[in-house]
């Protein structure tokens, strides 16, 4: 009987060297790590290459943007001064250096700061102003003496955006422009005065002839006198309109503000224009709002006269001119509606320009000077309001202007 013997290990395992197995495993792990590291480095290299290309591209874009900005700043005719948060000039472009007589042989800002601080106290005080104060002022004019010559400078200011603190000043020399404007104003005033004086005598003489002071005129002579009276009146209106427009454009119109109601203003204009409406067989209708607002009585009456006269001029017989007012938030809106042929779409934006008139085949004996709408726009803008025109459907036109309910600084 055989005794029980434990099973012996597999013959193949009898010859395994476990030390060699351990070394082989370690080598395999190390090789795997090396391959893994190589793959990671290869991936990182590709990523780094892409990032380097993007950085190079972005750097090139920034360099081109910088060169373009520098070219613009150095080429513009306006003087540009950039200050830091302490009011020190960090950038003074060539136009500013020429304007203020600063040496242009180097780009250092110390020389610019010294000249501005020592020679131009007005500019020094301005650029030393706190950013918030400049931001509130935005645009203004100052007088300075440059090279023994007095100049008037228009300055637009804005605070720097972003992480930098300071201000950007854009300066224009408007001395010549103001001089030309003053010459134009003086010329218009002199010419208008020289024209108005003989016109007054001419109108008076025609009125005397029409009244029969020298005897009853023959029918043909009386008709000629009437034509001369109408032409003289139109010329007087033209002179007055030119003067009004010049005063509005040069901001020399002082407003006499007071509380007004649209009903009172519209009724006053209707009383003046009712005979003209009766001759044309046009009905005048008013629908005013009860609200009071602050405006210059005479100037708003002038605007309403211009707009309603235009509506009557282009209204067919048996039609209606409707004048309404309506409160919208903090404004009063006026509407002048007619039932005429309307305004060509391409003329809506230009009808408020001086001497702009819509050409028609109608008889133009009663045409205006072409300044009424331009004057109306100037008056409304002086009141800090808005004015525009629209076409109605199916026919007719509508003129709209707005006025603030409360007075604003003109």
C-alpha cells in the first residue's frame, strides 16, 4: 500500500528564477513610464507649438494695432494730450507740440510737462483737474496766449477707460473759424440793415400810392402797385428770416421763458391764419392738451405759424388742418396734420435745411423764403426739443415737435 505524498510543483516552475522576474517587471514598468512621459512631452510640445503660434499671431496683431494707433495719433491735425491720474502729461502728440511750442527732437514727456506747467497755466490747471470733473464738462473752450498770439481752443475731454487712470484731451484751434463766423455775422447784419432801410421807404411809398394819396390810380397801375407791395413784403420777410436764422445759428437768441398752454398758443395762431384758411376753404381744428409747460411764447407762436402756414399752402380745398398737443412723459408733443399730397420720402430729412423747398408745378406766387422750417428747427433746438416730419397714410403730412415741460438751461 502506497503512502500519501504531497503533490510536487509543476516541473516548469521548478526552474523559475524569481529574482529575474522581479527585475524584468521593474524594467517593463520603467519602460512604460518612459514611453508615457515621451507621449506626454510630445503632446505638450504640440500644445506649446500651437500656443506659441497664437501668441506670435496675437503679438503681431497688437504690434500692428500699436503702429496704427501711433500713426493716427501722430498724423491727426488735432492736438492730443494724455494725462495720468496725477494730471501729468504722459503723451503729447506732434500737433500738440506744434500748438504749444514744445521741442520735437525727442519723445520724452518731461520737456512737455515742463513747458505746459510753466508757460500755459490754463492747460496745466485743466490737465490737473480730477477725472470726474473733466468727465462732467466734456467739451469747452478756453483762451490761451501762444507765441504772443491769443488763441481760442476747443477742448474735448474724456477719462481713460480700463485699468489706467487719467484723461484724454483732444484740442482744436478754432480761432480762425470763430473769426470767420464773426465776419459772416457782421456782414449779414450790415447787408440786412442796408437792405431793410430802403425797403422801409419803398414799402411806405407803395402804401401811400395804394391809399390814393396822389389820386386814384388807373386799374393797371393799381395792379402793378399791388404786385410791388407783395414783392416788397416778401423781401422784408426774407431779410428778417435771414437775420433770425443767423442769430439762432450763432446762439445769440435769448429766450424769454414763461408758463404756456398749448390751447392759448394755437388759438392765437388760428386767429392770425383764419382769413388765409377761409380763402383756401380749409378748416382749422385744434385739440390741445390742458398741461402747462415752460417756453418762449413768441418763438413757439412763430414755429406754429410756420408749420400751419405750410400745411395751408399744400392743403386742397374742403380739407382739414388738425393741430393737436399731447403730454408724453416729461414732454409736450405738438402735431400739425394736413391732407395734402405729402412729402417725397427722399426729401423728409432735408426739408429743415435753409432755402430747402419742395419743387412743384403749382403757382409759386405765395411761396415762402425757404427759411421757415430751418428757423423752426433752430427755435425748437434752442428749447432743447426735437422736430421732424412724417408722411400720413393714405395722404397728407405730419410735422411734430416736442418741448420739455420744465425749463432747461438754453
